[in-house]
C-alpha cells in the first residue's frame, strides 16, 4: 500500500500523483522527484483555495509559498521541507537525472508535508503510520540509466554514430514508451484534479478558523519526527548558506576528509572521546583552517544531546 493512500479520502489526484512517485523511485528517480514536486505545488494551490487567498502577482510556486509563509499559514519546518522538494525537483528538471537515494529522501520529506497537510486541512484527528520505503520492483526498465548511458555513448562515439542507429532506435523506442506512459499518467492526474476542483471539497478542518488551523499546524509539527539522516540534510543546507563546506555523505572523516588551510569545512563523523556512549564520533566537527571551533550533533528532538557528548 502507498504511504500516501490517506490522501485518497479528500484529494484522490494527490494520492495518485504520489503513487506514481513511489512507483518511479527505483527505475526513474528524476520522474519520481518531479511527481513529488508536482504534488507539493498542487497542495500549495489547494491551501490558497481553502484559505480564500488570491493568487500572488507573480504566479509561481515560490511566490505562492512565500505568500502562505507571510500569512502565518506555513510553519518554518514545513517551509523548509517544501524548499527541499522544490529545489531538488528543479535540479532534476534541468539535468534530467537523479539518484535513487535522492528520490527516496524527497519521498520522505514529501510524506512529512502530506501528513501535516492532512492534519491541518483534512482531518485533525488523523495520525499517520511511519514512512516505509516502497518495495523494489523485481524487474523493470531503468529509464534513467538508459538516458545517461546513451548521452555518454553519443559523446564518445560521435564519429561512429551511423553504426549505432539500431541501438539508438531501440533506446528511443524505450524513451518514447516512457514519455507516452508519463503523458497518460499526467492526463489521469489532470482529470482527477479537475474533478476535485469542480467539487470544491469541504473537509472537517477547512470549516475551522484560521487560528484553529494554525493550532492544528503546530500540533502536526510537534508530532513529526525527522530521522537523523533528514536532520543532517537540513543541517548541511543551513551550514552551506552561511559559508561552510558541508556534505554529510562525502565530506567524512572515514573518507579521508581533513581540515585544511584556507577552508571552512564541516567534517562528518569526526572521532571524539566520550564516557557516556559507545559511539565515539561527532556528527560534525567545524574547522576554520586547521582550527576546531565547534561540534554539532544531529539528533531527533526527543534525544538528549548531553547524553551523547560529554560537557
């Protein structure tokens, strides 16, 4: 069952979009990220409708999100999650490529967003099950691999392209099949969206006051527990915004990353000595040049940082 099936009650088109996103996470990560981004964009429009807010002058997803934030309708945490989805979706749109892990991370953030949306604008009593990674298909075409391999081959064998016409035709046929399938799915989504918009669905939460929904929003956020990996992703972005080199996956002590002169770098999994835990690594060690200036621990809200690192 889809992690997003709870959306079916009031927003069947949203549920269908996210079903597609889960289906593609292993075989076509770029399309999966695109579907997650599409859901978030349509969700933001639905919030504007329920709150009876006019479209901003600049009719863009970013402008709509900013309007909701300024109206006090988009908590800081949700805005961060939405930005994660929006930015990663744009990356895929420009480069037509994405990793399986990236697509899975975006599914996780999108699930947090969808749960909060349901609790604030659908059913205030709704409680979600934890996000479960979709089951990996046994055998399906890997469209992303086909696209990337073909691009590489075209660059390397430009002079011999005439001898590769049959191979190119086969790849193009697969890509055409993919485009046709995506077009059919888009038609389904548009049909369901038009039906929902025509019905002007009234949910239990939509009949409440704006203040009541803000309370529901705060409650939904308090019930959301990010994993440490998700927390680190947000910390990476925040560190980069203020001038640090930060990448939990690649800038790690175990991969040979060390402090260097002329660099402000956050090194992940830095060895430390602690008498309170068997884990002898800090999540981040902050270095300016070769000088250690601080330690960051990425822990879930319910965990005590002081129980992890000695004072």
